[in-house]
C-alpha cells in the first residue's frame, strides 16, 4: 500500500473559531474562511484542510461521523464497535484529546469526559451541511485542545425559496432511518428545521475469535431535532438563534478481565446545544463584527446489570454531566489594496468560556468496587489577533497569535504563521506553516478523585506542542480541464511536551496526574485526484506516520504507520451515481486481548481493509433512490484490539427534496 497516493478533497474550507454558518454561506464558491477567518481563495490556504460537503455525504452513503471521517488523510478513527460505543479520532499521530470539535465554529468537546474528549460514536450527520477538518497545531485561533487539529460540523441554514426534504430507509441487519426538513427565507427572515430518527439492531462488538463471543447485538436508537431562525432587520446585520437536541440509547459490552459479551449493559447519551449571535458589516463592508453566545449540555448515563454468566460479576451505575458556556466577539477589518499588497485584512477577538463537570462513576467487578468523582468548574479568557495579505498577486502570508489564561491550568500563548507561493507558470503552489498549540488539563485531571487513591492535581500545567508542515500541490491540465489531475504532498512534524500522565507513589497506594511525558510525531500525506471527465473523479490517499514516546522511544498506541484509501465517484448515466470506497489501516501497537478475552502486554495489532459502496439514482428531479453497503467483504478487522468492526450491512431508501 506504500505506493498509493492520496485522494481527494485536499484544499478546502475551514471555519475559524466562533465563526458561524451565516457568514460562511455568503462566500463565493471558490472562497473559504481560512484559519485566519478571512475569505480566501482555496489555493491560498497554508494549512492541511479537507472538506466533506453534503453532496459527498449523500454520494458515499455516510450516516455517521466515523463513516465520513475514516478516509481523511492524516486522520485515524478508532470506533469501539458500532454506533453508541466510544469512538476516538487521532490526527497526525497526536492524542485523541488533542482534537477540538466545533459545531458551527463553537467548541463542543465534553467537559465531563475524563480527557475532555468528544465522542464521535453517538451522533448522526443528517443535519450536517458539511464537515471541515484542519490538520496541524491551531490553538492560535481555536484555543485549548487544537494540538492535532480541528473538526468543524456545519449545520444547514435556510435560504431562498421554501424547500422540504424527506429521507426514509430500511437496512439489513434490521435498521431504519427517517428524516425530514424544512428550510427557506422570506423577506428579512430565514429558517431551517430538521428532525431525524435512527434505529439499528446493532452488531456484536466482541470479536468472533474470542471464546466469550455470543453474538449478542448491541442496539442503537437516536432522535435528533434542530432549528435555526434568523432575521436581517437592516442590510448587513443578521440576528440568529440555533437550538439542537439529541437523545441516544445503546447497548455496550463489558471490557473487564476477561471481556464479557454482555446483554444487560446499556447507555444513554443526551446533548443540547444552543447559540445566539449577531453579525454586522459596516464601513462599506470593510469591517465585519460578530458577537456569539453559546451553551452546551452533555448528560450520559451507563447502567450495567449483574449477569449470572459474567465471570467478573460486574455491575455499575455511572453518570456524567458536563456543561460549557462560550462568549466570543470577533472582528475583521479589510484593508484597501495598494502597491504590492492585495486582499489584506487584520482581525481580533475576545473569548470567555466556563466549563462544569458533575460526574460519578460507580462500578463493581469481582467483588471490588471502583468509584470516581468530579464536581468542579473552571473558566478561561482569551484574546487573539492576526493578519493576512497577498504580495505580488502570488505570495499569501498569514499570521495569528492568541493569549489564554484560566482559573486553573496556567496561561498559554500560542502563534502560527504560514505562506503559500503560487507558481502559475508550472500550475503549482508551495505552502508552509509553523506554530504552537496547547491543551489545558481536563477537570478530571485537576479535581478527579477515586477510591483507589487517585487525587487530581490543581497545579498541572498545559500540555504544549510546536510543529508545522511544508509541501506542494500541482494541478495538471488535460482533456480540456485545468485540473484533470491534482497531486499534493505534505510533510508534517510535531513535538509535544508536558503530556499529562497518572503517576503512582513508590508503594502504589496513591496516584495523581503529572506533566511528565514527551512525544514526537512526523510523517507525510500524499494526495492524487484524477478528473478525466466531468462525470468521473477517482482518488487515492496515503499517510505515513511515525509517533514516539521521546523518553522510551516506544511507538505510541493505536497510531498505524501506514494508512491508505481509494475512492471513486462516477455518474456514467444521467442521475446515476456510483461511489465505492476502500480504507486500509496498517499494523499498529495496542494493548492486545487474547482469544479468551484477557488483556496481554502491548503488541502489534493486525492490519485491516474495509470496503464500502453506495449507488444512487435520481428517479425524478425531486426523488432519489439509494443503496448503501458497508464492510462488503465482512472484514473482522479490530480498529482497537478487542473491538470488532461491524459486519456487512445494507441500507436502501429514498431521498426527496421539493
């Protein structure tokens, strides 16, 4: 797989921190909001960026975040079974808690999660217009957690004439999808309403190779509703409100010693997100200013009933409650063109965030209770500034910096600078960027306690990183197309210090979190996209990553050295779209589970290949029929040792827009 060269959707938009969908929607098709929050031509972006738009989501049959993200270069999705189980994301070899997730530009990582993670394994994406991924250290704009990169989920917004949509599908093994939406604008008002319901009989997360395998399926059911309302009382000023709620229930398996194929382990995950904002353009549109207030609530409840067949005699009742409030004020001032400089702008902003965690973990295994608690809050305040300009119509320069301080975890100053040089004489461009990033300690790191002697450390410092990327891209004209073939190659490197780990005393009776670890990550991403005709696009991707603990030299867990993907989107006949996709994950280090469900020492986990395909046909201008197939070869690949990929599944249905 080394010779595969990367696919796809390489240079594309990324929304900046606190940048909301309304402003992004008014951009021209060839412009994006870059990492500096300034509308910029796609080819002038100095960051590694991937965009997955609604057309790609529907063409490939993506119904969840893991589905949509698994082929993104430099990114690895690690799901623990089917929907409902925990799913983590690693970007360019950094930790899973080094990925900051935004919804419409607002951070939505869960403060109650022990690592401050976002669980990618629960939400569907029926209400998502596009997904934007930026890779590399981005804390200079996005703040804490953006060491590896940022993933922004952009929701749908109403515009134009009223439009309704309906989706209905049924799948094997037993699954159903129902969704409906209504959006549009009238005079000064715009609106977008979306509801959906997803139910799966699920799959058995326990590998078939393990003796504890029973075939017991872990079901999943989720319902989501969202509403955005906007009013434009005067030209250039928009006031908006957005509310999204989701509730999900699902089954889980016990991963104690040995693992047990549980039938009575259930989880519930509820989330509410709200946003109010006002944006305005003034001074002949030279000044753009925006104030955004958001609030998110995450409630999770896990109940494990005692089962006679469980060798661990495990049971538990655990609750997590996390809340986050964010206030952000952002400004961009566009400067007039003059001399050698054009498309110049400066930006600035302030942000306040408040996080709360009220969590209680209670479990019993083998007669031994385990309890862990957090009841804590923390606040942070930040300011940022940046600039962007293009010199001689070919050299685009960007720079931004941010200072952030919190009630706990210390202060952090971060920066990032980048440049893109266009060389149109050979259809090429060269890019480079460098910067710093940080992750503040989680509330559990700071204040968590358990009954085994763990006590949080309020004196922890932020985890810090420094790194960058350099590369080139070339668009080769042929067949009457200026981009019949596109090749992009990017090298990246990152050094992380002050990593937080649990440290025990000499007698192993007391433990606490300490800033003691150091890591490095480096590699390269390659992208090749072929467009020989308007109806055909073929892509291949390859990522090589080398991640190490700098103290021991050992490879970091769950980071494969090699990843690759192949994808195709073809419309050979009017209305007919065929979109197969192949994703390969190379061997990686992990904590291994043997065939009896017992953990062993860290070792080399096996590689795996997943084959998916989707076919859709526009029966009429308003009605499309589709058939999606996942894991068509019924691969038993374990993305994390002890958790098997769900088996072959199919989903058939219709989409209607009228």
